[in-house]
């Protein structure tokens, strides 16, 4: 985390030996994100492109970890500002494995972010109640309400999700951001 550019070099060497290693690929994606956010001179576009190419090949040749690696692939595509491709990646993953609920969760999130709330609601309706944590589920409901412009209901859902987030710092952080959006959009 302290030196993400150096970590990228080491992680690329690691995945040469184990291309489908989920932990190494996830860590590489995080290192690329961190380097991109900290260093304006870092060539994030080419790093994301290389990572997308790598994961596309791995998924095609080693499908045993496809769903988990597809999450990283979609995230990298989103990082490249290829939102439609990221959404398609998740959709095709769900066609191959309808029980891949983390793909479905990410798809709902991406559809909302891509101003496709009606589609997001349909995908959310297919997400089994116990497939993801209660805090994540409530957070997604809040995002759907926010997308509809129902700020008061969204605000309450984000507060509830925040209370249930526990150790899930990602949900807690995103709830706080969305609460700020609710307050801003409702004039508070």
C-alpha cells in the first residue's frame, strides 16, 4: 500500500506463475487503483488495459475461478471508463453462473451508476434475500431510492445500512457518501 507502483511489478511477476490466483489478481487491481489515485503521472489507462487483457485470457482458459475474477475484470473495465463493457461482463458472468450473487450485487450498483435504475431494480429483485449481507442489501435499496429521487427514504435506508455495516468499511464509507448526497439533494 505504501509503494503501489513497486507492488504492481512484483504482483505481475506473481501472476505469471499463477495467472488465476484470486488474491494476487485482487491485490494487483487494488495496487493499480491506489497508484492511479496517488500519482497523476501513473499511466493508469495502460495498466488497466493490460490487466483487462490478462483477466480476459485467464477467464477464457481457466474458468474455475471465473465468477471471482470477473468481479475484478468488471472493476478494471469500469476503471477504464468502459462502463457498458463492465456491465456486459457482469451480465455474461451471470448467464454462465446465475448463482454468482456478488456479480449480481455489483451489476445492480453499476446499473444505478450508469443511470439505468429500472434495469437495476429488475436485477435487484432477482437477488436472494440472504445472498449478501443485510447492510449491503439495505445500501442497494437506498441507492435505488436515491436514483428515483426519493431522498428521505434513501437517507433512512443509508442510516440503517450504516448501523448494520459493522466491520464492512466499504459499505460504511459508501453510506456516508450517499447520505451526504441525500442531504445535498434535499436542500439540507
